[in-house]
C-alpha cells in the first residue's frame, strides 16, 4: 500500500494519494470513526472532500456505503484514490496545517481497504512547497525508509494499526534528545517558546526512568517521542504506542535561570508522566473491547476507571518518586483531586463503572448538567486506585505496583487484550484478600470512598474545610474560608457557568447562561461575587435579578452556609511505628 501526502499550508489542506494493488472485484475503503484513547465518535471522514477514484488509470465510480465507507467499482488494474483533507483542528486527535506547523494522525487522512488491515503501508510525506516552511523538520515514530536530513521522505508501517497510531509532527520545532532507562527519547516543541532545554531533559528523564524501572526496563523501543504543540493556553495529550501528542501553554515550560517549580511546570510534568504511563497501561495492557474494535463505532468498557484513573493516580506519584516534588506537595495534589470529587454532586448518582461505560455520551460530551449527572472517571478512578493501593499495602504483601507489573507480564508483554475486570481479579489473586465488597462499593455503587480512614493508616491527616474563595482548589490554604454559598459558579462576564444540584441557585430556578445583574438592588460582578454572598445571612432571602436571553427574571434566593467540601492533607507528626513504616514505604517520608 502506498500513500503520498502533500501539504498546502495556506489552504489548510492535505492532498492524499493512495495506491493499492487489487484484483478485479469491487473494493471497499473505510476511515475510522474514532481514535484510540479518545472515546468519542468524531467521524473523521467529514473532513474529506474532492474524492476521486481511478482503476488502471481510468476514472471509476464510487458508491457511498455510509458516512465513513465507500466502494470502488470492479475493474482491471491498480486502484488509486485522490482526495483532500481539511486540517484545522488544533487538538491532538485530528489534523492541523498552516504555515507555522503541520500535524496529523493518519486516522484522519488514510483510508484502509477492506482486507488490507494487516498489510504493510508505505507513507511518503513531502516538505510543503512554501517559503515559510523551508526550515521545517518532521518527527514521527514511523520507521524511516528513505528520508532527508529534515525527516521528509518515505516511512513504513507493518499494518494499518501502526500507521494510525503514529502521529506526524512538522514544524521548525525544537528537538531535545535524551536517554532514559537505556532507551532513546525525544521531546519536540512546536511553537514560540524559549525553555530551559537542559532542565526539561533532566526532569523528563527522571520521570521516564522511574516508570521504566517499575516495569523492569521493558519494553525496548527504537525511540519514544513527545510531540508537543506549544500554544497560548492549551493543555492535553493523547497516548500512542511509541509516542504521545501533547498540547501545553508556553507558560508551562521552565525558562532559563528560573529554578523554581511553578504550578504550571508541575502540571506539564504531570501531563508528561500521565501520557508516558500509558505506554504500558492502555497501549499494551489494553481492554479487550477496545483492542477488538475496528473503530467504526463505540467500544464499551466499564474499566476506563482502571485505564485512566490508575494512570492518573500514578502520574503525580511518579513526580514524587522521581524526586521532582516533595511529599507535602504530593498530598496537596491528592487533596485537589478529592476536592474536585467532593464538589461534584454526580458522585451521589453516577457510579464509576457507569461513568466508564458512558464516556462516549457523557465525559466526552459535557453539558451544563454534567457536574450533577456525570462522574469523572479520571478523578474518582485515581482516588479509587489510591484507596486500593493503601488497602493492599496495609493488609497484604503486595502493592498496586505489583498488580500493574503482573498485568504487564500477563497481558501487556505479549499484547494479549485484558478481559473486563482484569485488575480486580489480579489484585484479589495476588493479595489473597477478599476485595469484592471494596470493588462493589467503589465501582458499582455511589458510596463515599474511605479516603480519610485509608490515609490515617499511613500517617496522613485528612480534613475538610470550606473553600477560601472561588479559586481554592483544595490542599493547604492560608485564606479565609467562605461563609455563604449559592451553589453556582460564574464566568468572568458574570454569566452562570454551573448550577449544582440541590443548591440555593437550583431552587431559585437559575440556569447556565443566565446573566446575573443585581442582588438586593446592588449590581453584581464576577470579581466581587464571593464577597457579596458572604455579606448575606444564611437562609435569609435576598432578591436576585438576572437576564435569561432578553427577559428580565427575578426570584428570592436563600444563601446557605458554605459546605466543608475542600480537602486538606498533612503529614502526622506522631504515629504508631507500624503506621510510620507504611508511610515511609509509600511516600518515602
């Protein structure tokens, strides 16, 4: 299979030519509907246009079968497809092209002929014929066949899955090479930035080396790529088998001479840690429903809490293990996760297993009611992983590390899809504990997690307090706690961003998008909203005015005492020696 890609950056289009040797029968082609690691049907075919087919050099008919599939009519000779793809999605999931940067996942560009899924693909990528792209280079995990010094040329993939799992980055990017755990790694930074490259290499090396050590240095790779798009304020990532595509803010990156660990840089390192851990957990320890999917429609699993939640537990933990943060900072990060869950009414109505199963319609399609109806399986999954790890450490001779290592040896090393519930089975098997009640409560019910009790067994004090202002994420705080709440959040323009279930705002009839105007005859603005609410008396009505569309609305609203929904975690100074030993083993302090 031969695929040639030409870029027209000023039109934001990729020109694709696909050639395949075939028999005389009609041949079906399809494009994936979703990309692995992002559980939403995105219908990549909607960006394809100007499609033409030729057979033996002659134009032939195309029969549309559905939104992602078509059939080329029977005939003699090689089939050639010519088409264009509009590329203006600045995320990690689709394709982007302008005079600053090009990026694509082949799942957005390359059709697969039916029956050729395991056939080899040869991909030729030409440098854009544009003066503004003269200094571009190309980075990808695909295997080079014949490329120039900048990386443009011909690459190979042994099958379609490898092709679509190897994103391509093109830009005048910064390239930072380093070795971690004996394996070559490269970080590319596309976009305007002036980072401390030495510090980036050193810190990311520590993270990768610590994770590789957990899995005994496996798997071997020719090179792992961190393909990073540096923007004004982006954040996110998508895992691949030998690479990851990242988006970060330029303010997330450390500048030369600045040795402090800012919150922004710490967040970027957490993202790097998260996506790298997917090298094992998702890309090789893979849930069977996802591994067996042909990507034509949703694939359902109740185990996304394992694949994303466990990864979220380890991402910050490996910052601690790598020596990049200290235990109190790590506990602040745990407290922030616990706070996010505590402030989400959905935890009382939506189980973690259902949140995993319904990711396709809930997590990836949020709406104004999502905080009340949809549990975040990243956040709660990480806290369940925490509770499980602490339970295993306290009551058995194994840890969650041991469980993940066994999942790797049993499923990941040999690329054998993991059955549903694999982590539950392995945890019980290795520990010898009856964990059925724990998993039933954590995954299949809406019971509160035993966070405070679990942490106390490891010398960590857990308390809840009222938030110290709208921007308080949890953890240690020196601010004064809020006194009152209406149970809503505002955007910077004063419009309602969120209304929590059971709150004073919901009882007053407020809705997302309402534009608040005045409270007790005084103008309301987002900047002084919290102070105005704190000046009121609990359960005493105040008159609220707002616009819904162009209609003036008014209602009596009853402020309530601010809830203790903000977690603080701290190290106990005195404890039983057994507790101290457990904490030392877990946190290193």
